[in-house]
């Protein structure tokens, strides 16, 4: 038996994860459907993998925060260090590396995996979530960035968002590398500066300036901040930089495609160690939900960690938690109806087997049918329909079976249609 003695087990789920009751699952399915639908429309194909990975995969490739503070890991019975995956990019890179000789370039992959991170549960952040991953492998130039960012923009539009509802912030680590060289920041300080810049929004201006000065010196810190304050003018001032020219060209192409809410943001770095070039993040502009929704970037060296071959890559991850919060904030969640098309309510003393024969005919025509076998009074059966949001109801008793004449009713509009089973099916197919 479950429990200890008379003590019952709590009905609470594990902290930071969610239970999906049918209506919640329907919303989740809608979100996944939009994500997958847009990815497929751009020619991306779905892949999957186990939620378990060797811990070493993340020790060398994920951010320090994930590895040291957020990863769920354990030692299995074979003394192997194992992790519940906190992100999908290292897994996709491992899979690509494993079969690179068999995969025609360009490789367009997407997945919606379950991910786990031990972090403090709060709005937009849980310990378990699902995330759309879209990755384009094999294209070394800005065409990859343009395609993937355009795809991300399309997903937001497909959800019903207008351009004013979100911003696409973009930067380049190669541009920052050039800037660091220009103001004489030592190479060995680079990753530390990246990590500090990535945490900028979590720090006060005073604390950030102090930390930056302590890291690279007051003079270099002042020069770096002066360049950050230039905004898009920084691209002009860095016109000798190839990275600046490419980024400027990319922004022009995206704006030419109608993506006018793209903004160059020199303090954007993203926290993962594996990013090598352009990075981007999508932000909610609503004051009720002012946060990053999702992002991604270029990671040309990740596949090279597994094999002696460099495979350029660009991609992003879009989490279901932040997207659901965005849709709620902007009133973009659709009304969710039951997946059941028709409920057949049964009058007393009716041959149930005959009712199931009718239900079978409906199902063979692709109509989803629920038969009420509760044995409740007919009035009580009908009352429960509003809670279940089933669009049509058909009451069947001995008289209807005898005459093979039935009446189906729309539970919202009360519109009715009477006739034989074929008439009812034709009516439902044309609704």
C-alpha cells in the first residue's frame, strides 16, 4: 500500500514542476502545435533523444551556473555520472557528430524536449520545462542567422503577436572580441567579461561598474561602457571590423524582410560558453511581463568537440513557460474546446450495445464520440456537458433506436439537426 500507516501521501507535485490536467494539456498541445508547425513550414525535421546524458557533456559545454548550481545529476549503478538534460544543444551536436557522414548539408532539425534545471521556481522559471529547439547546421555565413531569426519571428506572429509586443535584440561575440582588442582587454579576461556582462541586468549600475573595474581596470571599464552607450552607432564606429559589417548587413536584411523590431544591443552576450558569433534574444515589451522570452546564437565549435571536423551551426531554444506567460499577458491564448466532438447521453432502459454500434459508425468517419455510461438521470447527464465543453450532444433512447431517427444539438447555440445516422454524420462534417 502507498503511504505510511494511516498517513496519506501528499497530492502536491514536486516543487517547480507542473501537473497538466486536460485543459492545461490542451493549451500545451496548442503551443507545441504552433512551434512545430512553423518549424516544419521552413523545412525543419523533428528529432529526439533520451533525457539522460553523461554529466561530462555539460561540464565542458554549458554555462558554469548550469553545471555548478542547476544540473540534476547522480551516479548510476555502473558508477557513471549521469545528468537529466538541462538543455538540448549539446545533445543535438553529439548526434550530428555521430552521423555527420550520413547527413546532407544543410541540416535543419527541430525538437521540443523536456528539460530539467534545479533553480528557484518563479514566474517564467521552473525546474522542469519543455523547449522548442531549432538548429541549422552546415551554413557558415549570415544566411543561417537570417533564416533562423526569421523563423523565430514567424513563430511569434503565428501566436498572434504584433511587432510592438516584442523586440528581437541582437549582438555578436565576434564584434565584442574586436571591441575588447580595440580597448586592450586581455584575452584571458574575455570569458570573465562575457559572464559579467551576461549578469548585468541582475546587478545595479554601481555594482556592475565596480565589478567591471575590478576585473579589467577602471580605464578599460570606462572605455567599454562608453562604447556600449553608443548603441547602434557602435557599428559605425567599428566599421573596420568584419563582424560589425556582417552584423549591420544582417540587420538590414532582416528589416528588409519586414522585421522592424530588431535592435542591436551591445551588452547582449548570453551565458553559454559555446557561442562563437551572433547571439539574439526576444524580449516582451509589456510592462507586466518585462523579460527575456527566448534566444539563441551561433556555435560553430560545438560539434568539433566530438570529432575532428568543424560544422557551423546556428539555433535557438524557446521555452514553453515563458511563451505561455507571454500569451497570457497579451491575451493571445485561444479558447480550448474538448477534443470530443459528440457526447451520446443514454435514456433509461436503453440497449447500450446498440448505442456503442452507433458510436462505432461515428468513429469510423473520424468523429470523436464519448458515451455517457454513468447511469445518471438524463437531466444530470446533460448538466455535466457545460463543464466538459463538448460541442454536440445526442440523446439516444429506445424510441430513437427503434425508428433510427436521432437529434443532435449544438450545446452552445442550441441548433438542432434530426435524421438518420448518415444525416447526422453529414451535418457534423459540414459544421
